[in-house]
C-alpha cells in the first residue's frame, strides 16, 4: 500500500500531466507531414490572383494617337464601301450599338452607364432559357415528376409490464423502415395522374399473434385528379406557355429592331462622313482662294495701289475660311470616329476611313398606299 506522501506525489504528477495535455491538444498525424503543419501557414494566407496573362488584341496594343486638328497625320486612306461597313458592323456587334446612346460627354456612355437597356445577340437566348419565365420553364409544369422518401426507425424502449406478462416484452425492440415512391404527370387539361408505391418493413419482438418476427408490406396505387372549376381545360393550362412564347417573340422583335436601328445609324454615319469630306473640300477651296486674294491685295497695298483696309478685310476672310476648314477637318475626324464605333473598330489604327460610294441622285417617290400597307404588315 502506498503511503500518504506517495499518494500526494502521484496525484500531483497526474494533475500536471492532465494540465499539460490540456494546453497542448493532440495534433493530427499525416503521413510524410510535420505534426504542426507549419508548412501550410504560408499557403493558407497566400492570395490567389486570377490568370490575366492573355494575349491582348492587336488593335489595342498597336493603337495609334487619335486624329485631331493638331495631330492630323495618318498612314493611309481606307476606301470603304457601305456594304463592307455593314458587313464589318454585323460581325463585330455582339453588343448592339446605336447613336441614340451617344451623349455630349462620351460615346461609351451608352455601353457603360445604360447597360440595362443595351441589346446583345444573347437576348433572345436569355429570354428563351429563363428559368422562371421561359418557354422551357412553362413546359416543365407538364413534365413527369418522380419523388421518393425513405424512413427508418429503430426502437429500444423499456415498457411498464410485469415479468409474468408473457404477451408483452419488458423491452420493446423494433426496426421499422418505409419507402415511398411516386410518379406524377400533369396533362394539358389539368388532370394529374399519379402512380405510387409503398414498401414497409417491420421487425419487432412482440411475439403475440405474429407468425414470424419480421414482415414486408408492399402496395401500389394509381390515381387521377381532375379539377372541375379552377385549373380545368387546356386554355388555362396553356396560358403560361403562350405568355412565355410571346415574351420570347417580343425579345426577337426587339433584337430585330435594335439591328435595324444600328444599321440605320451606320448608314447615316457613313453618309455624314461622306458629307463631311465634301464640306472639307469646299472649305479648303475657299481657304485657298482667300489666301490668293489676300496675297494679291497685300501685294497691291505694298505697291500703293490698294488701301490698308482692303488688305485687312482680305486677311480676315482668309482666317475665317481657315477656321471653317479646321472645323470641317474636326467634323471629318468626329464622324469617322463615330462610324468606327458603330462598326466595332478601334478609334484609330493609322488609317482614315474614306467613303467611296456615291449617293444616288435619282428621284424616288413613295406611294402612300404602299407605305401604309407595308407598315401594317410589319407591325402585325
């Protein structure tokens, strides 16, 4: 027997071991790993950055200085037809652009500040596959649905009975399982058909009146439910599908209208640039003529055959046409940038677009009856 001193020493040692193990919980052991997992600390606190090392667009990396009145130098002219402009615009227009989104501040405001109203080539597909209001979502109500559930219960419960009562065990033990499975299908007229199956397994020690300790119960059921008032008939059940189809058709017509508006703006921008070139050419002719006039009048003034006021008036006319020419050049650059934006191109690439198609000069007369009939046909 241990003495009291030895018992106290053993108790202190055990208490110290318990305290030390409580302050140092057991670390998990990993094969070929350190117990403290210290090499994971740097990885756990390491930030993950996305992989952005992708090849940029060539027109972005090789972008040139935008053309301005102070820097009007470009490499070459780009003779462009209206047909080529339309083709390039359709190829580069996943996001539909139009001049209606232009503001006096910036061109990109229509794509940055008003993204909710911007059309894209994905809009019809988005409406078609909408998980709540799309056509497939409406048709899903008529899909066959399979549901199943499994229930398992284990009972081990003492009962308040005397040992001499042989019909009821002192401890009731039972394993009870139940499997329910069903398939339901809704028809177009609102009838709901269902096929159900129920399987029950029961194992217990209540031996009175039971031939075997366990038994199985299997049942099948078929039912059909038809509403008589609300939800009856194909018209009310087809309504969600028809509405979803109408929403999809509306998105298609909106997409078609956005393409039409883009092409209309593209053609207007093309002819605006064509007109800007003609205005620039006329302004340059006026500037050159005013310069020659100023030089002639200045020569006469130096020779004494012209008054000083005539020379000042000729000089004023020259600077006036010079300002008109600079404004016309600015308009050329602005219309060219606008056309590039509608075509989905970079603002500058060293080339200056020059329209080569000539506007038609033939007189066109539209019949009111034809316009009226076509308008009704297109808006039906």
